[in-house]
C-alpha cells in the first residue's frame, strides 16, 4: 500500500506539472527557509545540451509547502519589500486625497 502525502499545488500548477517526477535530490535553495532542500523535477520540454539535464525547480521546498499550505510552484513575494511598498502606497494615496480636499476647500482665485 502506497502512502499519499498531501499535495500543495494550486489548480494551475496541479495540471501543468502533473507528469513531473523528482529526479534530483535537493539541489536548489528554498525561498522561505533558505535551506538547500528543493528537489529537481523532470522537465518535459528539455532539449539536449552539453551542460547536463535542465531540471525544473519549485520556488519552495516540500516541507515549507506543507507547513505553510502554499503552492511550491507559485512565486513567493518577498514579504519585507512588499510590506514597505504597501505602506508607501497607502501614504501616497492619503497625501493625494488630502491635497485634493485642501484644494477643494481652499480654492485659489488668482
């Protein structure tokens, strides 16, 4: 009897990578835990080259995918950069609204 592990892939990647198998053990670095634990998968679009096989590597390892319930193939946004960008965007919107309100309340008639 074969034990099936939960598969954390989104609908898009579940269909896209349905025939891919693990071929290379842990050769890539996970974006979340920063450890070299990401397995290389078979590449159906591989073409011959003198440098070796071109594996497909997911963005995060299987452990982080299971722990965080994230698709291992979807790109992970850098949380720190995203948070700062979100704060800057919100302040820019607030300042723009305040300037427009000020311009409406105190119109300049020159």
